[in-house]
């Protein structure tokens, strides 16, 4: 079925996924594109980071699907401590950031980078202003 | 360099009149998904963070030059009593003075905090609070795709999980009706704080 997946700042629409009972099974290509994670002999990997899969529960993470091997992104999220919120009616799955990851980023005291548009749609990243003091201040129309 | 960020799921339509009126000389960015709020654990506006030349946080998220004196406002005509107005102006001036002190003196400013003090003051979200963020994000996604009614369930869940986030509360109200974010629901929520602060400010400014 076609599922919309929000994964941190990534959004993928109409992903060919098998969703059932709190599990979300993707093929290897979609897994990488949607989440950045890849399955390797040592476990799920992104960049230099690898997370081993518990042997006893491997079938919860990796299984032969209707058209080859599929990977359960929801089980990976659970392993990583990420919150998952789903809307069955719209076929939408939202994977948030884990509390531990937020804490790691903030307590490093390295200001987390972001890229956001101005009114003209031009993107600005915090990292462009390295070398200057930056005063980031929020407001809202409401 | 100031960077002003609008937490506005209504996008440019909501933020543009205010930005145009301010005639800014610095970047004014529009953050529909409240990405910056999640990254820096901001739960209200205006909230600011100070970042030095090396990209290090020297003051974590805190209310920027505001105080709870606004609660004395007359809720019918929005008039602010003189004593409350003085308090608001004094708070704003103290904050601006502190900011200027940091700009002039850098790490020698007493307002640029050392690492242990930044860490002591910093709040990081727990499991329930990141779940609130994921609910808000899904609500925003549904809203952005034209499902305003269905989005409400997720905004309400975000508010239930993290009631201290005025961003979640007021953004959801504003998407229903722009006047609602400052209407009776808002004041009832402020009143329910009792002695608690709407703007829990820093101790040193």
C-alpha cells in the first residue's frame, strides 16, 4: 500500500510499504531513501553508526516479503527510542527524533544547524553565520 | 547577527505582514514545522538562544526580554496598567543591555555563560515530550495537505503530552481561528498557571 512517511525532516509520499499491527516493512531502497538507514551484516547502519539487531528478535526487523527482503522501520525506531505516530486513515507515519538524540545534540553545546526559508523562499542555514555571534530569536504571528 | 524565526504553520500568509512591517535588515525565516523549536527545545515565543563565533551555545533557550507583567492587561481593551508597562519596559531594556554587553565583550561578558552553567540551565526533552513533537509534526503535515479537521486530533495530543508548550497550544488555536490564540481560551490557560510563570525567565537578566 502507498504510505506517506515523515522521518525527521524527510518526507516521502506514496512509499510502497506493508503496514500492519504497528509494523512498517520497506524494501532496502526505500529504507535508505526514507530514513538514511541501510541493513548490513553488522546491523542497521547510517554513516559511521551501526546498530546491531538482537539475534533472537531478528525476524522482527528483517523478513522475506512478497517481493524480496523487507525491513521493519517501526522496529528500528523502537530500538532507537524514536516516537512513532501513525494515522491509519491517511496512511501516514511520523517518526520523530529520540529523546536521547535530542539530549546528545543539545548537551554537546554545538548549536544544532537548521535550514529555513525567508519570505522569498531563499534558504538560510545557521552554519552560514559561523564566525559571527548569532542571536536566534523566535516569534509568531499568533 | 540576529536571525528571527517565525513559528508559523500558516507559512508566509501568516508571517509576511509582520515581517514587511518590521522592515528587517537581518534574516527573517519562516518555520512552518517548528523545526527550530524542536532543535532548541523552545516552548514559547519570544524565546532566544545565544550562539558564539565557534557555533557554541552560550545561553540556552530562554524568554527574550519579556515578563509576566502582560498578565495584568485589561482583557477587553488590551490596555496595560502603568506599573505593568514599566515592568515590561524595564525587562526589555535589561535584556537588550545584556545582549549589547555580549556583542561588545564576547566571552568576557558576564551574560555569556560558561559550559557548566549553560548545561545547568538547559532543558532537554524526555520521551513523552518527543512523542508530543511527533504528534505535532503529523498534525502539521495533515494541515499542510488540506486536512485541517483531522489535524486537530494530533495537535490536541501534542498539547496533552506537553501542556507547557504554548507553541503547540497557540499554534493549533491560530489555525482554527487567528483570534483564538489570544482569546478567552488563551487567558483561561494563562490563569490556570496560578503562581506559575508564563515566561520563566533567566535569573541574571
